[in-house]
DNA sequence: TTGTAAGCGTTATCAT
DNA sequence: ATGATAACGCTTACAA
């Protein structure tokens, strides 16, 4: 690999001049610029990103930390961010946090140590306090799918309460009164927000929340399956099920089939997130749309604006869920 | 951030000594080691990875380039690699190539410029020659889901021909003779291998390959849907469809439903890859298992062995597909 | 406009 | 066993 020294020697100018043309500095004569460019060309010169980063403590890279590297949610997230950054000629460095506090902190340190210019974080094991403290450091951060009042401007999040409300409210409007709920894990904020929306819709319709119609899942398909088994076994009557995400809804549909329950005839069902497969399930799953790609792009845009000073961008932090109607819900109005 | 200078000053030793204890060199007295460790502790010292990388031209990072950051195939791949590397305390730097030659090369350059110790590449736009040339460079590379004879040892791949054969052969054994095929794009090696296996099974059973029973898809669900529409429109009779991947099979199932075709009663169907959702489709999709996670882990293991000198690891390059039977195939034996 | 030279924070080669 | 000191390849005052 050719270095800047060789370029400067070949071009017959100083290191500084080479550096200047590399970085498009003004005040370089056309003549030296051409000489340098030519030398770079013939030497097939590629600047050493590490050396540059050491000298500037910048990197033109954005660090991204997600819980998992697989799954439709994280996949769409990553793709959204990467496409936005690539369009701005920035690179993404991606790492996984696995919803484990130590791993998440480790990943954040790794990204910071790589001199990332900013971080996009999808984390759920580290505390709010940790993130607040982190945001005071020299590496700007942005938090996705989580709201922390103290750093609200750096948060991008969905109105999960509204989403939960929308789902159950629609079921109620279709005449359902006995609505089972398969929730996400209790230790996750979005879980809790979604079920809060569910309860709100129930309350509004004067339907009391029945704890035995509630099953705590883990956002994975298998727990959706387990949920419906549970309800059937316990012989609690229900005409509809709201699930805190589409994966669990998929599991619930499968579980229903195992019990000869026909969906939506015997039981209506609604999911949450609107992941890709919802259209390919049978019946096609009604759900709540989570504009994850948009949110992902927006988080990247914040960095483009605030770190790379692209002032023209406009930012918004809150995203709204919306109802997507497909085949999995039947009216229960007599 | 504290630097090595401050540590050395506080500990009352030279830079070199600090560096030595950081890197667990032998020939450091217990006394200085303790002094240094204490100083590091109180200063909350974290070595600067960039400076270290500049000095050593290593990074303890492995670069990974995948076509896309979303989708079950790539997701599982990434997760497999990352888990294997993490267990060895190595970090992954992930980038996307988008099946575009320029973007892939750009991503590779990016990873090399980051001083990655090795690269794991899932690319399909760059040529074999390019990769062969690349493998002669100073950054070791490994290629996944692709076989290049000249660098066979660095390739990890599935026997796609066998997979294609297994699928169609099973259909034939079930009495199917009119078997439609929805292929992947013609410019991809795995597409071509899979259809080759399909043809082989046909030939073995003395069934001539009928071009009008073949539809070229693009590995996305929509093209599976388009495929079955195409066959029905053209009024070519068929009792089974083999698809070159599960996504297209999902689309085909959906398309069949739109035409009031009941699966598997009116038409059997088989996919390829055994992605997660196959179990949640209706009917559950029979398919060919692609041990993608295993392969991903193996590619990481090659690097652990050959780059980081963990000699005890054993490597194998070829992976075998296997038949997964679920609900989407019905016997057609009268 | 151009060049000199001092960093950036490590590692690694020599001496001692 | 320890300490100077020269790399590593680039950026950036500061001078000229």
C-alpha cells in the first residue's frame, strides 16, 4: 500500500499539500492539485483510514448497536439506517447487544473505541441513567425504540400505548368483549406500553381487565403458541386475541390450528409491528403498523444533521402506529 | 480519556512497561505489573484501539460483508458468525454489499481499510477472478455460499445441486410427474445449481424438462406469486411446484390461494432453505434444509484457526442439504 | 500557496 | 527487567 509519503515524493510536493488535496482544502493551486492527483492515480493510493482516524479522532463511521442481528424488526432497522447513511457516503459499523447489560456496554465501548462519529443504539438492558451519562460524553448518541425524557431529542420512538389501544379498540368495535392478550416480557418498556394501551381501550368500553385472559410471552413465536394453549386449557372463553407482536401472533395462529380453532371464524386475532410475513400467513394477519424503516432512517438523519451538519434536514422523534386490516378479524356483532 | 502516558507517569514506569503489561508480555516484574495495573484502574484507562491498530496493523476485528442486512438467510448468517467470534472475544464489523459490484468492492475496501484481521464475504456481484486476486492480498478472506475452485479451502458452500435434486426427487417419488419449477435469477450460482439438481432428478425419472413449466423468479416472495399466476394463466398442467427458495414458495402459496387452489390437495409444493417462517405458513412448508448457521460458524472458525492460530479447530467446507417434510406435499400415486 | 514539524496513542527494537 | 526512541500514516498549526 502506498503511503502519503510516496505520493508526496512522486508529486514533488510536501506531505501537507497532499493532505490538502485529499481533503479538498481551498488554497491549493490547480497545478499542485493536478500533480498530486496524478501521483495518487499512478500509485493507486488509498489513504489509511486508521492513521487518519488517529490524527483526527473522527472516522466517517456511525456505530450501530442492535439487540440481535436477525429477525425482521432488527433487519429492517439496520437496512433503513444503512441505506440512509450510504446515501450520505457514511459507513455503518454494526454490533450486537443481545439484550444483555454487559454485552451492550461492551458493544458501546467497542464502537466508541473505533472512533465512531456517533452511535445509534437499540438497547434494552442498560439503564436510562447509563444512557443519559453516555450522552454527555464526546460521542453523540441516539436511542431508538425507547424514550428517555432527559434526552428526548435523541430518542426515536413509537407511541406504543396508542398502538395497543388501536388494536384492542378495533376488536371492541367489531363486537368483541372477551379479548385475550398475549403480552411481551414484563421487563421491556414497549411491552408495558402496549398492554397499557390495551387496558385503556378496555376501560373506555367499560370492559374490566381480566387477568386470566392475559398471558406473558417473550415476543417469540413459540410463546404465542403457548399462550393460546394456555387460554384453551384454562377454559377461559374468548372471541379474540390481541398479541403484542406479529411473531407471537404467528405462533398463536399455529396453535389455534392445532386446537382445530378456525381463524377468524372461531377467534379473531391481531398482531403488532406489521412485519413482512404477516401478508403470507393464513389468514393474512391484521396488525398495527410500526414504521420501523422510517424511524431507522430518521435516527440516521439526526446524525447527518447534528454531527455532519447537514442543516437542511428536518427531524421528528415520535412515530405513530396505524391499523392494518387484513383477514384475521371477524365481526362479532350479532 | 486517559492515555498510556498518564498511566506510565502515575505508575512511575516507562511507556514500554505499560505496553508490556497491557499485552501480557513475559519478563515484567510482578512489582511493576501491579503498579501499572493500579494506575490503569485509578485512571480508568482504556487503550486506544485506533492507535494500537495503527502501530500493529491488526485490529482483533473481522469484517463481514453480506448482500443485505435483512432477511432470514442473512440474519441467521450474521448471528452465526457473530456468536462464534464473540465466544473468541473477537469483534465483527458488518457491512452490506447489496449484490452490486461497486458497492461490494467498496465494502471490501472499507473493511480492509479498517485493518480487519480477516474478511468473511457473502458476495455475488464481484467476479471469481477478483476474489482470487483479493485472496492473495495481506488480509485473509473466506467466501461463504460460493465455491471457487482456485481458493476452495477458503470457500464454504452448500451442495445446491444435491438440494435441488432432493426436492424434485421426493416429489417424483410421491408420484408427481408434472412438476413446475420457480427458479432464482439466472445470474446467481446457487440458482443455477439448484435447477440443475431439479433437472437431474427429472432426467433420472425419464421425465423430460419442460421449459414452459419453468419460471424465473428473483428469490423474493412476489416472484413466487407471479410464478404460480404465470403457470395458471398459461394453462400448463402441473401437480406440484418446486421453488428455489422458501420466500418464493411462500408467495406461491399465497398465489395459489388467490386462485382457489388448495395446497397440498390441488398442488404440492416444496421450498428451499428451511427459513424460520416455513413452520408458520399454512400449510407448513416442506423444504430443503440449508444449515446456514452451521456454515456461518464454520467460516468464523476457519479464521479463528488460520488467523488467530487456534490449531485445535477442525474445518469442513462442504455442507449438505437435507429434506424436511411438513404438510405441503401430498402423494399423487393413484 | 506551500512547507516544516509537532502531534495523535500505541508498539517494538534496541540498548542498558 | 526496564527505558529511550523510532516507527505507524495522517492532520494541522505555524512559518515562510
